[in-house]
C-alpha cells in the first residue's frame, strides 16, 4: 500500500479500516510504501499500532518502507518505529531484507 500526503484523522480512519479488512481476510504481511507520506498525527500513529498488533496476532507484520523526514522523526521520537520491521524500499521488504 502506498501512503502519500497527510495521515490525519480522516485519512487515518480510512487507512485503518482498509487495512483491518485485509487482516480480517488473512492478509497479515503488509508492506507500506511511506516515501511520499509527509505528515502523521497521533491518530495516524495509533492506527499503525492497532494494525501492527492485529497483524502480529495472526502471525504477520506491518512493514514500514522508505520512511523519511518529519514522519521518520515522529516514529523515532515516539519509539513506534521499534515496533515494526523497517526497510529502505518495498522491494527490500518483499525480498525479506
């Protein structure tokens, strides 16, 4: 899944609902291309945590790919980044690297 722009209240809710539908259908390894995500709110962070926990409970993981700039800083400061496998690119995540 490619994320771009802002992850604020409306977009975080839509993101969480879409991903939870996948997890409920058995898609539990999700690679998120975050190269174009420029902003994330606290509700956006919460969505990542909820989805990560749901995927992990079913044997999978949320893979963060290409996290940069302010979004990277927010993930690092809050230590949310330590909860997820991180990759330089989606290709790296898909290759298992």
